[in-house]
């Protein structure tokens, strides 16, 4: 699932008001990061945002599907990311609202993770 440079630039431009949003290429796609946490991903020129209990109903109501991928063994896996509705691309303010909610979900999830112990 290659990510085109044009699409990546377009998404970053839309999310620029979030201050500090960056893109990291990974696994054939790209992760969207802000404040040290991943809150979105781009795969196959499709944008997905992190979901949790706080924003999942919005995505489900919009008819968005979760990000899925094929595993080595032929099964399908999914992550807690749902596709951004197409309508958001025509409404920059709404896009930012959905992105902020996704970032909030990602920050909460990150805060709840135990800190990794360092080896002495």
C-alpha cells in the first residue's frame, strides 16, 4: 500500500493547524504523529484516524470502515483506526475537529501504557 508524496503533502497541509504534526514512513504506509504519539495513518492514499470509545460512534455513524490488513497466515487483522469520511476533505474545520479527537484518544491511550523499564 504505497503512499503517494502528493497525498501525504495534502493531508499534512490540512492538518497543519494542529502544530507539530509529522509523518513517518512505516510498513508501506505512513504514520501521522503529534506530541510523540501516532494518531493517524495513511495507507494506499487513504487517511485513517485513531479511534476509541470517545469517537468510534462518529466513525460508525458516518459509515467508515476500520483499517484492516492481511497477516502472514492469510487472515485479516485490524487496528484501532477508522477511515476518515470523504466529506471531511471538503470541510477543513471538521477535518481538524476529527483529527483533534483522534489525537486526544491517542494521547489517552499513550498515558495509560506502563513505562518500559530500562536495563541497568
